[in-house]
């Protein structure tokens, strides 16, 4: 070592903190950035909570609708246990029958034409 205290590599070393000292302007700017960041954070938090509240509300509505539907199915089952067919189920069953009959009737004319054509060919 060179024996001179406070001299390192030809440069004089000063005791105390390293780097430059922040000016008051920098401190004010830093404080303002911090405030702005806090405002933005609070705004994001508010939006997040609004979104979550809307999500909870929509899920609660869905739960209520499902409970009503479940109660309706329970009533239908109780009615069927007593030997009664609820009108809603009857309508569903007759609606399916009508749909099937419409599909079958639309298929039958095509089949009828081929039968008629094959019969006319056989008859000739």
C-alpha cells in the first residue's frame, strides 16, 4: 500500500455517503411520483373490487335461478310419485312426439316416391 490514508488508486476518498446527494428538486419529484403511483394503485384496486362485486352479483343471480329450477324439478318428481304427469313434462313429451312425427312425415314422402317408382317399374 502507498501509506497515504484516504487515497485509493490516485483518487482522494472522501468519508461519508457514496454517490451524489439528491437535490431538493429531485426529492420533490420523487415524492410526486410516489403520490401518482399511489393514486394509480388505488384506482386499479377500485376497478378490481368493482369487477369482483359484479362477478359475485352475477353468480348470486345464477344460484337463485338454479335453486328455482331445482325446486320446480322437485315438485315435478313429487307429482310423478303420486302418479300425475305435470303439464310441463306432458308438453315436452308431446312436443318431442310432434317433432318426431314431422321428421318421419318428411321422410315418408321420399320413401313413398321410391316405392311408387319401384312399383311402377315392376308393374311394367
